[in-house]
């Protein structure tokens, strides 16, 4: 982002403003990721779909961005 013209203070400000809400939101979502009442069990379909999405996004990023 710095190479594309963002100022360093903008990145720090965004990070400072989003860390606390991000942690709060992540904590509330724990039940959907195998924590809490789920007892650590995650659906294999969801796990493989997440892996596929991650691999596809990485491939698109490498093809489009090239770096």
C-alpha cells in the first residue's frame, strides 16, 4: 500500500481503530469456528471449502499481482 501512495500514518490509524473491534468480533464468532458449544468439532466440508478458498485467492493474487 505504501508503494501505491498510502501514507504510513493512515495505515497506523486504520490499525489502531480496527484492532479492538476486530478482536471483539472474532471473539463473538468463535462458536462458528469450532469453539464453545461445538466442542472443537469443525465440519469437514467447511474446513475443505475454506482451504479451497484460501488456495484460490492466493493463486489469483499471484496471477494478478505477480509479487
